[in-house]
C-alpha cells in the first residue's frame, strides 16, 4: 500500500494531525483521572502509538531511520 499520496497531501495530512492531537488531549484527560496502574500503562501505550502516527510522514518519505 502506498501512503505517500496521503502523507503528502497537506489538506488530508493536517486533518489527520488535528484528529491525532484531539485523541492525545483526550488520553491526557483520562490519565488525570486514573486510579489503577494498569489503566495508566494502557494510556501510556495509547500516547506512544498516537505520537508514532504523527511521525508517519517522515517514516513514509524518508524510511525507517526516522520512525
């Protein structure tokens, strides 16, 4: 699958980043209300995944050395 058209389309990419940022904000709010360590670990994993998704453009355009 070729993702270059997606990551290099400013309109689509910026909308994607806005959605990712909203998800990150939501997870951060969840973290503030957590009591259980297992829930914190899950949210940390969510944040890691979301932040990796924000780096997708560099990974697609420049290879794995940026990802």
